C-alpha cells in the first residue's frame, strides 16, 4: 500500500531541499538523511550521519521481507508507525555491571534471534551490549543521544563492521532513530519520490 503524504509534510520536505542539496546522495541514503533532518529540523545531520548505500539496500530488502525490528525504548517504538516492534525494556532488570537497557537487548535477542533490524535511539549501554551479542543484524540504527558514552558507542558500532546507520556527534535520540527506520519502511521497491516536483523527473 502506497503512503499518502500530507501537504504539510510535502511542503516541509520542499523547504528542506531548498536549503540543502540532497541530490548528491544515492536513493536510500538520501531518504534516511532527509527523514532524520525532517524529524529534528537539524541540517547538520547531512554531514554527521554515517551509512553505506549497499548495506541500506540489503537492510531495506530484509525489512520489507518481514525481518523483526527491535527497539531500545518505547519512545522509538512509538515513532515507527508502520511496523510492530520488539521492546523488552519493561521486562529487563539491572544488575551488577548491567543496565536495564543492556539486559533488554539480551532479552530481545533471545526472542528474535539473528537477522533483525535494531533501532537504538536512547541508551548507549543498549548499543554497547548489542555489540557483544552474536546478533548478525540486518542493520543497526545506532543513534543514541547523550554526553556520556553516546559518541563512543557509535564509534564502536562503526568499528565493528556491522551494517549500520550512525552519527559522529553526541546528538541523536528516539525521534531521529525512528525516522531513520521509517525512511526504509516508506521506501518501497517501486519507489516514486513523493516530494519531487510533479513537472520534472529527478534522476538518482
């Protein structure tokens, strides 16, 4: 089912593109960059985000084939509007050297197994714990926010070699993490750019 774009959203993307040329990005990267910027009204994400188009293409295929989506907090889940997600934070218990967020990652992996898409927008310790698991993810959206551990956990994600969307700075959060995943959800195989000028054909 195609997604109907509200006129306010369409105008928002038109203004975004008027202020920032995103045409240099390949299609899925562009979709993620634009939707993250749209969610935060922060143009700096265009140079802050790190991702690979080939990895996004494989993750996009897995997502549309029904791969599970795991989130670290309910705020991320609330932002993902077209897919059920797995969030085990309410079942998790902190212990010595283990935060609730980290324990929730363990519980989620026990539930979904390998091949899921993991969306982390709040807790750096959740991302750190995921990196210790043999999760074989289809994609890790690692965009936790904070002054303690956020940038470091995202650097560790990039160093891990796992397919990922991350950013270099300390900023991030539930809204932008959900937006990155939504960009892939909203990008079907037969994609037509809903924000392109109807009188011109945009080349990717």
